C-alpha cells in the first residue's frame, strides 16, 4: 500500500473520562480543530548538527523489517519513512496526484497505458550507489514472485502486462516492464486508469544489495532487518531489535543536506509517553496513545500540530478465509454471514457520544469509507450508520435473532449466540472503547465477549486477524489509506488486506469502475465511489467508526516541521534550536 509519513503519525489524546454505558448523552465539548497549526512556530536559529529524539509509542516491540514491499505493520513504516522517501520516487500535489518534482519524472504514452519513469541524477542509495531503473523493476519482480511473503500483490500489480505469467511461474520476467537505460524504465498496463495518476507504485529496492537473497528469505535477511539501505534524508546506523533505531544524516540526500545530524527513535510505552514528552526525553511523538486531549493542553514545553488524516477506524466482520493456494478470499463464514446482524451492530453504536467523551471530537463519527482528506471524493452528505437502537432491534427481529429470558438473543436456529470480539491494547482509551462497544451491543440483546477475555497487543492482534483465527468473529481496527483514494487493496477479493474476506460481484465491479479509463474524469470517479460507499453500507462487511484529526506533539526546541499531509520530503527541514530540550514544569 502506498503510504505517506504525513498520513501515519497518530494522534495524542489522553483519556480521563471512561464510558460505562451506551446512551445519547451530550458528552464533553469537542475540540476546535480549526486551531491546529501545520507548522512549528520557532523562529530561533537552528544549532549545527543537532539531534532529535523521536518516540515510537507502542506497548510491543517493532518487528524490524524494512523496505516498502516487505513492511507489514505501522511501526516499521514509521521508522522507514526517515530513511526512504515515503511517497516513493514520484512526489504528489495537493490532490495526491503524482508530479515531476520528486526523485523521478514520468510521462504517459500508449493511450495512458504506459508510464515511463526516469530517475533523476544524484538520487543515490546510502552506500553511494545510484538508484537505478533495475531497482524499481526489482520491486515489481519481488512483489510478483510466487515466493513473495508480503501482502502487496493484487490487482494493481497483476494489471502490469506479463505479470500474471510471471506470478504463476510460467515466465521468468515481466514482459510489460522494459529497462530503457540505467535511469529509465517503462511499465505497460493492460488497462489504464486514474491509479496510474494517483497511486503508481514507485518504491525501489536496492537490487545490487539484495539480489543474492532468495525472495522467500528477504523478510528475515540482515540486509532488510539490520543494515537496510535507503535513499532518504537519514541513514540507518544502528538497530537494537524491537527497541530503538539510530539514524545519521545522509549528506548526499538528493533534496539537499538535512539539518539534523542524528535522529534517535525509540519505543516508548504508552503509560509513560506523556511523562516522556513533559520531561523532554523525547522531542516528537510517533503513534501517540489516544488519551485525553485536554491533558495534552496543560503542558507548555511542546507545540501541538494537527491535520485531517488519511485514515479511518472500523469494525470488521470475519466472513471467510484467505485461500493461499489461489490467492483469493473465500466468503464461507457462518456466524457473521447474516447482513442484518452486521447492520444492526452498526446502528447500535453511539459513535457521536464516544467521539465526544473519549476523543473530545478529535476523532469523529465516520459516515463511510472515503476519508474527508480526499476532498475531491468525500461526500459530507453521505448517510452512513447513525445511532438507531430501534432500527437495530427491528433488523435483528426480522432476521430471526430472538431474545431469551436472559435478555440475550439466540441465532435464527434458536441456538445460543456469543460473538467473539477482538480488540487491541496499547492506549488508555483501548479498554474503555472496547467495553463501550460491548455495552452498545448488549443494549440490543447481543452477547459480545472479548476474545480470551482481554485486549491483545499489536503483534498478537494482527497475527490473529491475518491468520483468520477461528476465535475471532468481529474485530476493531483502523486503516491508514495511503494517498490514493482507490480502496481496491483493502476490499477486493484478490487482496489479503481484505481481512473480512468479503466477496461480492458488485463490489468488484464498482472497484474496477473507480480505476477504469473513464475514471480519469474525477466526477465519474466520485460517482463510482459514491455507489461503492452505498453498497458497502448496505452489505456491511465493515462498519466505519471514526475519522480523525492527527495530533502531533513537538518539543518547543524543534523547528522546521510541517505536518501538511501533501508535503513531500519534509523531514529534511527539521532542526533543533538548542542542544537540550525544553522541559515542562
């Protein structure tokens, strides 16, 4: 998935008020999001060769596998964005459409079915070797290889001419990718579409450094876990597995010499994250826990920045399994197969109250699966799931889920119904929110229990979701969408990221329309995604819960940080104006 460092920093919200029921109370006053600045306000002169200390807020070690096609989780992506341009070789503009301002330029031909990418001179790996056209082709060869162990392969890659034959082992090369010279290659697709304008995968891997490693061993090789090469503003110098990473300035970064000398990234437990910001042991937060925003306002030694995030939270329903042999989702689940059950669980959630009491409005109810940050495609008037207990009860009654003497419903066959809910730990808000959802569902007679009777930490959570653990019926998660509005990678039957394993012909049709040649017309594309949003609301393989503003805390000695999600290469400009952090009182 195409990812942006701007789109992956998570909000800092410090929880103080716990929900104990599911009512229509007014809650706390929402935060005034219009006051969030995008840039640091520090006009002091930067010190030479400064050091920035960054907190990777997590209750679990990071996995430590790097390079875009190999990264499978959020923490590794956050770290890697310091060592390699998060947007790939091609920058994008305010509408997240690719431009010629990045590390490479592009042009279309062949009726927009062929894109020719030329890497600019001076774009080098951290060992001094130039980034080449072979490096970009290598990425496609890795992802398309039958032995590839990552999760990126799907319709975007299979749309490349000759990729199907290569992926099935019938060809040793991809005929649609042509190396023209050391810096230029062309990629020809079977079908043109707007994702060739919005989401071209241009994240290279150093072929000269990795070529001797079997593709099925890449994710555990020292070259990807201990000494990875990047072409970004900083170079990985030292890794303490799961705990910390030290990066040093890349003096030959193609955008120009970064201002910092060192960046130290370390895992910080959510329980001590606020104290770490206050005492100055970290200068900047990465993936901060969602606790109480009001508490964040009390400390004066850091600045608060914010922006509308390319992300949303959701409730997912396990509807089937992933067929590894055929690389396709199979919707054969039984318990959550009834669409009225899923719809009822959506209408039972009072998301407005949760937004106000848990998040003070920084997270706010989602009306669909297109984030507001995609202003060309988001429809503020779209009606998704609103709190309606009467409607939820009616749907369950119609579907044959009858209430027993204990107040809980049986399934349509009259058998006891228990729904197993998987929720993630990691922040002070995690347990109250999970319990709140359970109380909302109890109110309509659904007996929902936490898997294993507890929350699960990040790695355990996604291990269970990705491996289709039979204990899981429903789960609460979130997506950072990346900079292309196309949701195919998350919901097509051909992608592993379709964790619910939803299979629906109309879904596939509308996803295809959204990336068809006609969708080069933004109005046509918006109509296609409006229809798709409506279908997903009706079918409810997932229930969107919250959109969010991302809050970034930065020590007041930091200057030059801009969190605008459309800004490319912003890490180069970050600096500090003193050698010691500003400490809170």
